[in-house]
C-alpha cells in the first residue's frame, strides 16, 4: 500500500531548481575546485567502469577534505560509526562537524545517511538538500535523495533524480538499474 504524500512534488521541484542554480560555496579553494572540475569532466567522459570508479574515489577523497584536521577526524569517526551500524553515534559526530563548519557538505551527507538508517526520513531529506545546495554535483547525495523518493512511492520524481545522477556519473550502475526498474514501473510493464 502506497501512502499519498502531498507536497513532495513541490519539494522536489524546489530542490532541483535550487540545486540547478547553486554554485558551490567557497569551502573549497580554487586549486581544489579546479581539480574537482577536471575530475567531474573526466567522470562524465569515462566509458570504462574501472576508470570511472577510480575517478569516483578521487572525487570522494576531495569531498572528504574539510581543510581542518579536527573536522576531518569528526568525519572519519562518523564514517567509522556508520560502518559499525552505530547510527546515533555517527549522527553525533557528523553534527559536531556541521556545528564547526556548516559549509562542509560531506558532514551533511554523512548525517543524512545516519538519519536514514534511524528511519528519520524528513531530517535525512533536509540534510541531503543541504548537501546539494553546498555541492550540486554530489551524485551520491542525489542518489540517496532518489532512493528515498522511490521508497515514498514517487516513481516519476525518483526517475528525474536518477537521470540527474547519470548526467553526473554515467557509469553509476545503481542509477542505471533503478532507471530500468522505474521505467518498467512507469510504463506499466513491471510485475
């Protein structure tokens, strides 16, 4: 049984408009931004899945650098707690990182993941929105947003988000599978 959730279509539209016109804040210096621009361009052009994965890892490394050893440590502790399934502790570490640097998108992304695992869907969506405001090319956050939309039964909106993921990361296997599944569902061919 699907629960009707009025209001999510305007939320998605507002998110996509906001993200579409946002420029990453100056959390990253010009050199890092140039490197990220180059890596994102290489990712879009890459046709080799292994090469794309290497580029994704380099992008993730750049995203995880806050410029502060203390904040980087909080991020690492949050990620370690996520891996251990201690989502409350993870959310606390990510919140501490956000408190120290509200422009650090990766801390928001980590907290969104922790909130999602704690079944706090609203706060997870809020944090994913913040990630995408700070870093509109954060394909992992956009994929997380799409997953939640799909779980809420918003297939068309989820499809739009997955399409945006594919624009940013054409080799994303999860997005490709989700698009096949959603296309079948929306076409009425799903079982």
